[in-house]
């Protein structure tokens, strides 16, 4: 998945830089919410509630979750106008670790350059 994930990240960075920045800023918090949530099919509010003292707002959390779905890290159980549900049974922790590694290495590279 590495090449595919790198390509998707590059495309996101080039076409939607604000979304890419949101992903960089909050991927750790959102990953922690996914890891700590006891539900299989939570909505954003339930995921946000599983975090203690979150830095991420529910709206930002929802935006990053949507990006995780687009990147293939997480599955969406249902996409509705009022509240999406996310399928944590399809949460790919290995892809999440890979994504975090790519984001952190790109952040270090841009800080040096």
C-alpha cells in the first residue's frame, strides 16, 4: 500500500493543501480516538467523546475521518447528511502507522528545507 498511499497523499497535498494541512495537524488525535473508541460503528460525536481533553474539534475530527476513508485507512459504514458512521472493523492500523510515518517524514523534510 505504500506507493499507493504516497501517491494519494501527494495528490491531496497538491490539490487540497488545506485538507492536507488539517490531516498533518490532527492525524495523531484522530488515530488516538479510533484506538480508544470501544464501538464498532461510531459517529464523530462518539469518537470525540472517547478522547480526554481533545485538541481537535468534532468538525475537524469529521474532516480528518473523511480523509482517512479517502486514503483507505478506515471504512465508512454509512454516509448520511446528519451523521456519518465509521466502520472500525475495517480500520487498518498498519496503514495508519504508515500514514503517520509518511506525514511525519514529510513534515521533517519540509522543516529542514
